[in-house]
């Protein structure tokens, strides 16, 4: 079991985790440590697939600054 964290920027899709096929993601925690309120959208995309709305798990979730 590994606990990892990744900082991401706004507006650019970022690969946060790639499974080896022998594991699973059980928890994801998101925060906005910046000084500007923002909205967050999250997708889970299988390797080799193209991003599409069928893979969206969070859509435009409001994230206040410092949250």
C-alpha cells in the first residue's frame, strides 16, 4: 500500500496515478491550497483511452481557496 500526493495546475489534464493492474484506488482527497476559489472536474480514464464525459466522476465541484 502506498500513499501518494500530487500537485496539479488548473486547466491541464494531469495523470495522477497509473495502476499496474494489481491494485485499486480506495480513497481520493482533493484540496485547494491556493488563494483563489476554483471549480474542479475529475475523470478516471483507462490507459490507452481518450478522455470523455462517460469517465467523469466529479463535475465542476466548487473548491474555496484554502480548503
